[in-house]
C-alpha cells in the first residue's frame, strides 16, 4: 500500500524542477518532463504550485534560503565569505546554471522580500565592520557587497580558455586574495 507523503513529493518535485530548469530555463522547461523526473503525475504539479512559473520562482526562493543558511556572511572576514560562496557554487553547478537562467529570464523583476531582507542584513553587517575598522569605508557597503559577490562567483560559468588561464585549484585563492585587497582598509602613508 502506497503512503501519501506530500512533503516528500514536494521535495521530489523541487529537485526535478531544479534539474529541468537548470537544463532548459523556464521557457524551455516542460511540466510533463518535470513530473516524469519527480515520478508524479503532471496534474499534481499544479496542486503544489501555480504552474511552471510558480515552480520556477519557488526553486529560486529555496536556493536563496539554502545559500543564506549554508553560507552566512562574516563581514569581518569577507575574503573567507567569498571563498565559502565560491566553494558552495563549485559544489553545486546545477544551482549555478539555474541561477544563470534566472538572471536571463527574471533579471528585470524586483527581488523577493526574502532576498531583499538578506541583502539588507549583509549591507548592515558590512557597515558595522566598516565602523569597526575591519573593512575599508571609502566605498559604500552596497558597492563592497556587490563586488564580493561578483568575485566569489566569477568563474562559475567559465569557458575552457579561462580554465587554461587559472586552474581550478587556484581560483579560490585568487578570489580570496582579490577580496582581501578590495576590503582591507588602506594604511596612511608613513612619513
């Protein structure tokens, strides 16, 4: 006798949707393929989400929440934070591919409340580190956060040519060194 476990089915659906959206984006994804990957009927997809678009947005929200939880910011150690973000992305290429599709297909939409709140919390943490003297203060906290995030993820969608320039084993060090250089307060010249 089969048991009904809606949480398990929902998670199977989310996992299948991530795989489908990472491969095809929202425009190319098909609900019947997602349902097939999840081992459920296509009609059941609509009982959990408001169609393909709603499922796409739900996958994005789940990724954002997981990232915030798994890689919390340490504004007093932004190089380490960037390194941990890089590591998480390198361990989850499917997530990074999904996020690339999200940027292409949803880039013009305002961010969700959860993402906006998370960004505000990161900016507040960086501002506190600036006041404490561990992060340079001649740039805004928002600028620093944007640069740290860009550096942390800069090699997630690289070509073979980039791979030849900087081997995988060196990328984390390059990122953390660059962030360290970016955020370290400048010492006044002696003399």
